């Protein structure tokens, strides 16, 4: 699951050990993975009771260099708090208001643009792979 938050972008998936490839995932834990350490540090600062004592692991060979492993209930509480704290009308504008023009803010605009073609104009029908029509 990808989540773009004001503090930063994280990818969330089941926990596993980087030093034990092939070992089954731990469905009771989740990894908060980030490309920037800063994004995890900001989450720790915003939620010290949930993440303050968690170690940010670093692996130069991983697709996401930085990660925190935490119980699933802890990550669920963090995501819930972030949702309940929303008080803005436009996410990208809020990120800009918090940190100005930054690589993260620019990346958010690129992601937004990349997803725009998925939105079809109203009334346009497009065939689905199963032959049915989607409108």
C-alpha cells in the first residue's frame, strides 16, 4: 500500500527480515518503507508514542532504503490518526505550505500527472478485457 502523507511518502507491506530472503512474511507486523529517512523521522516525531522507540533500518540494496517494522495495530493507529488530522482541501498545496518547493512536493505533482490519464472523460465508454463495456 502506498500512502502519501504530509510528513512524507511510505510504502506499507507485511514485515519480513532483510537478511532472510525467502522467509514467509509476518502478517502480524508491517514495514513502513521510505526512500528518504526524513519521511520516517517525521512520522516518529508526529507519533512518538507509536514509533518513537522504533529503529529506522537502512539497507542500500533494498528497493526502499529505509524502513521501520511495527505491529500491524500500531501502523493502523498511525494511519487512522493521519486521516483524522486532515484539515486541508488540497493535499499537494498543503505539502507546499508545510515545506515549500521540495523534491517530495515535485514528485507528488508527477504522480498526480501520471495517474491523470486513468480518468476517462464523462460519458466515454471503454471496452474491458472481458468484453463488457465500462462507462
